[in-house]
């Protein structure tokens, strides 16, 4: 068992859990004690951040540990929960790259974070070119269909 | 407080914690109970995976919550722990994109995972083009220097 404490919290206009239209959402991420502004020193020299957060609104009983159709849509194949990015997953962790708009002391403002208001943040990392895929990405067709209105 | 259970474990030839030369490392990731092969169904239709893991070898006393020079190298600027990707960070979470080489039942083989043998895995997600940055990445010069021998 691994115990984690949220390091920050999301503040934005999205109060309910919905699947799509996240691209234009602007969120403020506020550090929580014991972290202070010092932990964000120099973060504005990066254009993008990777935000690791906890899907705290997911009901434990709904967590999928096997396979399911993405979004429970039977038009898409039955795939393992680790072969999709849905929120009802073991450990309820979300990871999203978003654009850094502003850094102000112990808070940052980002665009395109797909997390609702109040979501606990577990970690924030700067996006470095060297950590992006070095080869072309191959993915199945259902992904493009599912992502059509996501951003 | 958030409690997580590892979903899988890393097996590879890297027994000691060292900073560089991770690019050619081949690792097997073996699911742990209660997860079974079902959770990986269809994962081979993706070329790359994002692996979220726990830096379990980090000593709690060495976790940085403020700012430090990356790798404690004074040639690089003093930056916040959330503006770098070092392992001695709050919540000890690592996130790395690696190449999927093989899927075999409840295990997968990947290339370029920067985690030592025995590292607990918290989540595995498929890399989707739509989750990569939409704009060019901007980053400070010290990153290129630090990453020179990383892969």
C-alpha cells in the first residue's frame, strides 16, 4: 500500500463530470501546504506541464479491473482498462499534458486540463522534448472517434 | 490521504539507481493480482505506453519540497522540484513514455522505461496522439544538457 497526499488542487468552471470539450477550459492549480511557491520556481521557462491527478469523483464500485468497451459504447472494441484512458481505472490516476498560461507565486494557470473543480493533484512535471515519443505513434481507429470532441 | 496499490512490477537488468543510459533498457512489466491478462486486452494495437510508477527507492528524508539545482549540479539554475523531473519529489511518482515491444498474457515488454528492477507500477495508459502537446515545446537550456546521456 502506497500513501500519497495531494500537493495541489484544481480550480475551474467545470463542476460536473462530463466526457468532452476540455480544450478551452482554463484551470488554476493552487499548491497545498506544506508546499510553497518555492516548489514552482522557474516553472515559467516551460511551455507545457504534465499534470498527474486523482479521479476522486469515481465510485469505487465502478472501477473496471478487466476489459470494457470504451465509454461503454458497443461500437468500439472490448479492450482492457489499461489499453484505454478512461477514468474508472485501478488507482484512479489521470495524466494530462496542458499548456502553462501563467505562474503567480504558489499557483499556476493552465489550459486544457481535463479535471473538474476540486480535483486533487498528485504531481506536476515540466514537459521536456526528450520525454516525448521518439517514433511515430500507432493507435487503433476507435481512439480518433472517441477523441473527436474531447478537446 | 490517498491509498494506492501497485498494479504491476518492473523486471529488468537495472538493479541500482543510476541517472543515465535508459534508452536501450528492455523491461518486462508483470501485472499483480487482482489484475489479470484481461486488463491488457488489445494493448498491442498501441505502439507506445505511458507508465506511471513509484520511486520506491527514494529515502523520505531526501525528498525535496522546495527548490534545488537539478541533480544538485550548481552549473544549472536553482529550480522548484515541480519545474524538474527528478525522483526526489513529493509523492515520488515517475511518468515515462516507452515503446511497447510485446504483449504476452498478463505481461508486456517495453523499451526505454527508466525504472529499476522491482519498481512498483501504479498505472499503464496507451499513448494517444490526441494527448500529445498540440503546440511546440519551449524549455530552458539546462534540460538539453541534463538529458544528453539519459536515453
